[in-house]
């Protein structure tokens, strides 16, 4: 009997994914709305498939993937996200995900990805690169140079969270977040948090 865990903070998205999974023959479907619920649910239910969003309260999807990897839990992971695959697909792949489906796609893509992953294959989009101009190439390179934690903090800062709020969400010290912020401003060659937000929006990081 095939089982799955859907992790997404939007109830409507979870409902849509559940319908897809039921149509694909999954009988036991568990749900979670935040990343910090995932590890305990994986250990409790041992689902055959995890459908994981990347942007969630308390713990984002990339952190969840890293924890699954370090926890040596065997679970097929399909990432289902609104974030631009240009910057996030390869990171998910490196972290152990077997598929990346954009929420902007038709749900038929999610069906195909579920079928592929359950059959032992991967499902990733072919990403355009030749069409990028020099500025985009340069900024893409800068984004790719960020660690997963730096990228997550960059997203939080771009959404307007304070250092203190980010520290609480990510269980870091205020000083650590401040250090990351300084490093990000240097790495992304922006002059302030305002410009960092513009950079993030321009590159579809938020």
C-alpha cells in the first residue's frame, strides 16, 4: 500500500497534491504545514514519497532535505515549489531530491513526476542557459556561489524579516545572522538590504 507525506504551508496546495496522489494510487496520505514536522513524521510513517515545498515557516525545504540526508532516512523526495528552478533545481538535486516540479506548471507535470520517481527515475526540467544575458549570467553565478544557508537567509532578508526574526526562525544567534547579512551584501555586490531585496526579486528568489 503506497503512502506519502505532503509538506506545504498552503492548505489549497496540499488538497490539490492529495488529489494527484490519490489518482496515482496512494492510499495513505499524511500532511504537514511546516518543515520542522517532517523528520518526526518520516520516522513515524516511513512514507514511500515525500512531496516537499521549499518555502515554509520555521524550516525551509532545503534545510529539510539536508536533515533527511544527514539523518540517513530512505525516502523518495519530490520538490514542488513556486521558486525559480533556474536557481533551486540543482540545489535540490544535490541535496537528494529525485524531482523538481514548478507550481506554475500544469498538474499533469506533477503526475508525470510522481510516476517517474515511483518507477525509480528522476524528473528534472531542462533549463535554458544560452538565452541569459551577461548581467543575468553574472548574477546567476553569484547566486550559485551561495551556500544553502546563505541563500535561505538572503530570502528571509529580502522578504523584510529582521535579523532577530531570522535568528529565531533558523535557531541561530543574532550575531551569526548579522555576519551572514554582511557576507551576503559583499558576495552579491549590493550596497544595502534594499538593494538585496531588489536583487532577490529580479532573480525570482522570492
